[in-house]
C-alpha cells in the first residue's frame, strides 16, 4: 500500500515511523528571454554578443507555458543575459521579462527571475510577477576583476551585494550563491559567505545559497580546471559554519558525481535546485532525472522531495493573488505519495 509522506527540511518520518533524511528540488523549466550579454566573463558558456540572440517571442512563451503546465512543471526560471544598464533597449528588456513572467503566472506556473543586477525600480516592477528572485554574488574579492571578470562590469562585488540589499528592502525572497574555482581562495569563500549572511541577518530574505563548482565547458573563452569534489564538500562545510541555519545550501547535482553529491549532503547541503531538461549555464552537463537522483541517494538513507521556488516561511510576503497560487501548489505537493 502506498503511504503518504510528511515533508520537512531536515528529515521526514514515513507512516512506518522510519526517520529519513531529505534533500529537496524544484521541478523547473528554464526559459531564456535572450542570451545577449554585455559582460564577457572568461568562463561563460551562456552569453551571445548583442544582435546575435533574438528575444524570445511572447507567442512562443505562451505556447511553452501551456505545455509545461500540462507536464506538471512548477517553477519557470527566467534566466536572461544582461542588456547594459544605460542601453536605450534596457526598459524594453525589463518589460519583456515582466510580460514573460505574467504569462507564466496566468498559465499556473511560479516564476523565479535571475536577470543580473537590476535597479531598485526594476526589481520592484518584477517583484509583482515573481514569487522569488535571484542573483549569484559569485565572489566578493576584487582580484577577479583583474582576471576572469576583467570585461564584466556587472560582476563588481559592490554591485552584486547591493542587489541583495535591495531585495531585502523590498521583501523579495531571494536565492544567491558562490561560483567556486575561479582563482579565489578559501579565505575569499569565507568573506563572501560572511557578506551574504550579514545582509540576511538584516532582512531575513535569503532562502538559499548555491555553491556552484566551476565546470569547464566547450564555449568558454579561456580554459580552466574543474573544482574538485573534495573542495566542494569543504565549501559546503564552510557554508554551514558561516551562514544562518535558516539558509539552505544548494548543490547543482549535474556538476558532481553521485559520490560527490552524497559527500555534499553529508557536509550539510539540503537542496539540489531546479531540475530542468537543460542547464542553460552549464549546457555540457545534463541534468539527471529526479528518479535517477533519488536512486543515487536512497542507499545512504536520503529521500528526494519536490519543493516550490518560494519557501513556506515567505508565503506571507506575497500579494494575495500570488499567495493563493502558491498555496494551491503546496496543496498539490502535499498529496504526492511514496
């Protein structure tokens, strides 16, 4: 007989009373409004030059959203390249992302946007059609501005951290994270984690911190070495030490082996992010299917549970219209059985 399960962040107890450890993930789809980006990070496998990536049409978005809803996809991750802050096309770009998120909401999906650093007004505009938002801090050491971020104006640490502050001021549930293996040191990791945590202590809005290991791809401008899985597990341990206990540590499961994934879970990671058919940021690394992930972690006593792109403690931050959509999804997930 199928037994219902009770979901929790740190563990669950089945109907038979057996304690299990839980890792979460979001059933997601990544939609890219445009790949064009004015930054030129040397490790990027995502960007295109201006004029080389037509903007995704709203008609195509509407068709995709309907198909995704039918497949049971919950989260629409709107992940965009960056139009330069002073470009005459900037306002149109933000409005285009707004319309995409609005279509997703109307289709019953829950949008989460990561479109690079935004102004406070731009964030407030997109807040109206997103249940959560995100931006990777990557690293706060300025030394990378002389190397991998030499031609990436929006990767200045103060710009990235300002985004976290603005999200806190606006009351936006937020995801951020570190990109590891760019040439930074472990001390740099600690400083970045401390900077994120200091902002979270003021506003309490950071849901997750992603620890993303640099994984070389075929399209990046300069070759680089992959971060070792031992180093990644060590970074997870540091995150657990320097971040507040209510911030969940996330690991991209397509960038680690099953053994490395288990090591990260044992070190304190508890989330595997949005599982989508394609990892747009790391297209050379295919996402595993949730069933395959569950099979990989189950022998060590772990269960894999779906979650929403907004964590429960932030539901009350949403306007009533979006809150009702989120609650409908929570009810739907609560009926999932094992």
